[in-house]
C-alpha cells in the first residue's frame, strides 16, 4: 500500500530525475490532497486580497490565543531524551529546508519572485554556509548526538512528518496555481515566530547551546511574514493571485503542520 514515505522518496528522486515515472504514487498524492481540501469549508473563501488578509490574521490570532497542551509540554516539561525524538522527527525538513522552494520561482511573475527570493536568501544564510538554516539544524543534531544522514530519518519518521515535507513538493511543483503556495508560506512565516517559542524555551531549560535554528526563525520569520504579504500583493498586482486558493493553501499548511507536530510530540512521549 502506498504511503507518505514512498511519496517522499519519489519526491526526492524526482529532483535528480525529472522524468521519473510516478503515476501510481502521484495518484496517491492527488487523493491525499483532494481529501485535505475537501475537509475544508467551502463557504468561507475570500473574494479579494483584503478579505484574504483579514482571514489569515484572524486564523493566526485564533490559533495563538491559547497554547496547545503539546506545545506547553515541550516548553515546560519535555525531558532531553524525548526532545531528541522531537528533533529527529523534523529532520526530514530541517536537513533539506527550503530546497524545494526553488521550483516555485518560475511559476511566479518577476514581480512576485522578488519577495520570494528575499525569503530564500535568508533561508540559505545570505550565502554563508554556517548561517544556512540547514547548517543550524545540523548543529542541533550534532549536539544531540544524532546523525546528519538524511537516510537515517527516512527509516524512523512518522507518516505525518513525511506529509509535512510532501505538502511543499505539491505546493511548489504540482498545485494547479502558485496561489496555494503563496497562502501557505505567508501563513507559516507569520505563525512560526510564536510557534517556535516552545522549542526555544525547551532549549533554554535543557541547556541546549545549538538553539539558533529555532531562535533564528523567531527573529527572521517576522520579516518573512512581511515578505509573504508582499508576495500576495505582487501576485494581486500582476493578476496572478487567486485569493480562494491562497486561503486554502494557508488552511492546508495549518492542518498538515499541526498534525505533524502532534504526531512528533506523541511519539516522543511514547
């Protein structure tokens, strides 16, 4: 039976072999995304950019109104052995962070590429290998005595954590409109500074020195949230923004991210 691990392995292989045959696994992806989108209410789709911005702001505020029990546990109680597992579960993303974003650029107008490029410049440390977000994650893995070999995590990660990475391949490569990606990235860049607070607090409590992966995101993603708004605006100006699809992209990112975090925390606690 096909699963998210197989889809992930296909996505990684496709980078090196764009002609790789994946009809069956892409069918799995299509059904997965269709089910996710079908679960969202259809009546609340925004009709224009101002409405999209209001709904995004409302969604983020609603999600941040109360800290989930899982995030509170990470911040205040999770012991080091469990934290290692939590970090391990997101290594599939951390070791390849933002690489797939390259594929959305040709799908954007030149005007919309500019804010996206500014986000990517930060993701890759402004050309400084030591400051690239993947390098920061590798530092964290090393301190926790975890390997930096991607294959190690392919054999251990939860399906929901594979799905977290897989959704970006769909957003960047196969969604029928880059508006889905624009909504998703704007949502994530807006919410991560608050969402990562539990990680930063855990690192402080546990005495983890390589906390920069999390604390850097808290700092830089506040600026990326602004660039996300610039991305939406540039797409609107060039008449390439579908507000309804951008909203669904944001909702999709929220659902997949939350499921991955809850699955990772649950696994760590088990």
